[in-house]
C-alpha cells in the first residue's frame, strides 16, 4: 500500500460507509464508486497535494 493513500483513506475525512465502499472497490476493481464519492476522493487528494506544496514552499523560504 502507498502511505499517502492510507493516510487519506484512514483520516477522519471519510465516513465508515464511505470507507466500506472504498474498501470494496479496492478489493474488486470491477465494482463502481458513486460519483459523489469519487469527487470527494479527488478533492481530498488535491487538498493534500496543496498542503504538501505549502510545506515544501515554507521549507524553501526558511533555507
């Protein structure tokens, strides 16, 4: 498993029902995810990306 994916999935951003759907999809790629859950996953990933970019920028400014 990829650490950042685990960090996102097991954060408090997803409900138990959403985690169950994600897990089902992870275990069976022929399964489908609801569009609203796909959008939420993408938004969480984008948010995490910007958090990481901001940290990198802060480190660069401090150096």
